[in-house]
């Protein structure tokens, strides 16, 4: 028996529900898929990661001003330091 925070339990239940499986089946699939030595332990699929990244990016605007082509050169950045 594992003790986990209620918020995490709700997230696990929601993920299992989205996939149409029980929490037990969902967790077993995660363990089988990722393995105990996996570097990624957040439980997100690559599609979920892409979706989250796109949502994050959509919340930001590009505000870089246009610069002349020669504005970013080694000489302009470092000057006399070389």
C-alpha cells in the first residue's frame, strides 16, 4: 500500500480515466513502459509534453525588435576585446 497526496491521486485517477483503464492498469503500464530506471518520472507521454509546450508557448509573445543584419556581429558584441 502506498500513501500519496490527494492531489496526486486525483491526477492519476484522471489520467487512467482518460485512457479508459483502471488506476492499477494505468500504473502497471507506466512502470512497464518507463521502467524503474527511467530518467523521466513525470508520467507524461510525448504527445502530452508537446501539447503542454505548445500551450506554454502560446502564452508568450514575440517582442524582439527588428535589427539590422549587421547589428549582431562578433565585432559589435565584443568590441575591442576581440
